[in-house]
């Protein structure tokens, strides 16, 4: 047990640092904006692992995780650190094409897993009841801050992969999962006044919009089979992420109205400076793509190489 | 020694298959005037294009495709509903021994029923494809028509707005659709 404790203490901390916690960033801590690495902004951050982590590790070492006969993981995360351990495990197993971990209740009920791996779930049902409350304050928020760079990278790749999706059903499921996850997360962040936790979405959106010429980037390969309703819903789902980040634009509009003598002025200015990565021009580009994906005849347009979708 | 029999089950079925398909999209009408006024301008322009009004819905039918504009919500829906009577038939034969003839016949009848169900599903699928093709052909034209309606309504709304601000001195419109309104306030 001593070896396990030491491995968790050193290994998880190191991994968290590598994934972005090492970066000097500005985030809201209490009522102030604090700049520093994760452990500098949150010197009292503690990672407490419960029995779930032990059960997860046992399950991973004993189970064939790349086939359907994999036994059920009968435990769910109890602490923030458990969720983090699960996140690192899903990351590892996804890279090894062992998808069984995301079929487990532990993953399906974890908001952090949905936030990082919405594309791995085959149904969006559980996403609609996600509670991000613990993730926008205290230790949960500190972990979101530390994982900011990793989350940005995941959402970027999620969007870039859309241009390879052929199945309308797969796109509808992905779009539904993205919409439900981001709606729940942004609702919680707004309620807690932690708009800064959405920085990873700004970074992801900036990269996606910079490389996306038009709607083909998101729905270019979608099949022309099925009813028009299904095809239209698939194209609409392809724009789920862009539609969600329209909310960031509204946050920026609100931030611009905060006066210099208001308590939230510093936070608002910081958000606006980060939002410049997308800018008004980027939001207009996003709006044009969404309009194209949601147009009445979007599923009827047959894109030809070189033509604007 | 038990005798062998050939059992043959043959059935046909007439069924009515019904398919529906449709898409919906926002109209992207700007709120230049209050919503109710924009809705009335939209209704007036749609009537010129052959739409009929039923409360808050403007409706037109073209080639089996029903186009509905919701004046209150600012959305347009294009729907198609098709029904067709289809006849399917299936035959199965099997060589069985005398003792098991009754049971074998029952199993064969079940197999034939499943084949008929499959046949009806196949016809439904085919009808669904035809409906989707029909709807698809209409959609591009419908969108172009509605884009024109939205442009006209927007121009009318801008003129009404300008008139409410002062006296309109001049209105010019170029071939690209840009409009300039000079208002004496």
C-alpha cells in the first residue's frame, strides 16, 4: 500500500503538471486574479484518493479492456482525485483502443470524463444530468485550471475529426454529447462566476476557426443516405461545438459592460483579453458556418471540390 | 420407414406503408421593427408568393411538399408525407419427415411471415428514399424563394423604420441589393 500511495502521490502530480499544471496562468482565486503555476495559485490543493482508485487500478490490471467480456467496474468515483485518476486512465486506455472503460458507470457518471472525452460515449443520456457544481469551485476548479491545456487540445481534435465522420448517426450522437456537456459546464461556470474556466474553450475555438474555411470542415464527409430529417440533424449536430461557443461571445459582451469600479472589473478584462484569441471576426466566421449547417437545404447541397458550402 | 413430405407455404399480403420526412430551419429575419410588425410584413410578402394563412402559420404545397412558415417563431419547415399500398408475397418449401410435418409447417409459416414483414419494410425503405429525394429536390428552390422574401421584408422594414425617424428624402438600391435611405430628421 505504501508503494501505491507513493506512486499516486508522485505520479499523478507529475502527470497533472505535464498536462498543463506547470504553466504560469492567470485564474480567479477567491475574489482575486492570481498568476502562477497550479500549485502556486492553490498551495493547499490536496488530492485524496478513495477506495475507488484502488478498485479502478485492480480492475485495469485484471480485466480484458478491449473486448465485450470485460467485467463491470462496480465502483464510482468518490473524490475529486478519483475523477482525476479516472481521467488519466481513460486517456491511457483510449490511446490503446480499449474502449470498455467508457462503457462503465464510473465513466458515464463523471462530469470530468464527459468534459474531456465526450466523443467516446455512444449515448448522450447521462450527459443531460451532469452536475458540474463541484468542478467550478475549490479543488475541482483547480483541476479544471490545471487541465486547461489538455482540454483545449481534446476539443480541438474532436472538431478536426468531424471532417472524417461519415455516419450521420455517429455525428448526431457526438453533437448531442457535446451540446449537453458544454451546456451543463457553462451553466455551472456562469452560476459560480468562473467564466475563466472556459478559457480552454476559447483556445480550442480559436484554433478550430483559424483552420476552418467553411462548413465542409465539419460535415464534408457526411453520408447522403437516410431521411432528410436525419441528414439535416446530422449537419446541425456537426455545428454543436460552434453553437456552444456562441455563449462565450455573449459572456464577452457582458464582460465589456463591467465598469472599472465594479468588483469584477479585473476578471472581466482578463476574460476579454483571452477572448481576443477568437475576436468578433472569429465569432462572425462561426456564425456563418452555423448558418450554413442549419440552412433549410443544408442536407440537400452536394459539395463539389472548390465550391463554397 | 417414415415417409418424406415436401411442405410448401405460400402467402401474400397487401399493406399500406406511410412515410414522413421533413426539415426545419430558422428564417434569420432581423428584428428591425417590433416582432408583430415584422410578422405582418412577412405574412404579406408570403401571400404574394402563394402562401395561405392559418393563424400564425403560412402554408404552401408544391409537388407534395408542404412548406410552413411560423410567423411567431420565425422558422420554416418543409415536410412530405407519402402513403402507398404495397403487395408482397413469399414462398418457402421444405422436405420433412411425416412425424414432424405439423411442427415443420408451423415453423415454415413463421418464416414466411418474417419474409413478408421484411418485404414490407423493404418497400417502406424504398418509399422513404423516394420521399427524401422529392423533398431534397424542392429544398434548394424553397430556400432561394424564402431568401428573396426575407430580403424584401428586410427592405420594407428598413423603410418603415426610417419613416418613423423622420422624412424620407431618397431611397436608392443598387443591383447587389444594397439600399441607401436618406432621412431628414
